[in-house]
């Protein structure tokens, strides 16, 4: 489970860079077309939350903290709500929610193994 949190954290940090750059371009396109959409801003927020949640997941890989789960869920929901015509944001938001579920399962499994040891 430590390795799983480490892998998700690293993948999340790499993904945050991709989402951030894509969102800046989408936001620039929204500003040029003046369509009033906020997909670029939502994606940028998701990128920041992916970065922070990835760092926290790596730091807490041997503990059961739920901070990364909360950040992944908030980022995923923000991305889904603000996506608009920015179709890739639906994918990145879904990935963020999947990361939240996986880390939550890791936390529950580590809790079960702790109670079995005691």
C-alpha cells in the first residue's frame, strides 16, 4: 500500500503539469473567443489540487491520512462542474476521483491490518 500511494502521488504530480498546461491553453482559448466558459480556470484549480494531493500522498504513504482523498474529491468535482466544452477536463476529473477512491481503499485496508496485528 505504501508503494501504491507513492505511485499515485508521482503520477498525480506528473498529471498536474499536463492538466495545468492544457488548462492554460483552454483558458486562453476561452478568453479569445469570449464564450464565458470557465473550463480553463477549473482545470487549473484541478491541476493545483492534483499537485498538492500528490505531494501529500507521497509524504503520508505510511500513514492513513485522508487529506489527499479530500483534495482529489474536491478537484474532481470542481473539474466536472466547470468543464464546459473542455472535454479533457472530464477525463482528468474522473482520474482524480479514481485516485481518491484508491487511496481511500488503501487507508481502509491499512486500518484493517492494524487491528489484526493488535
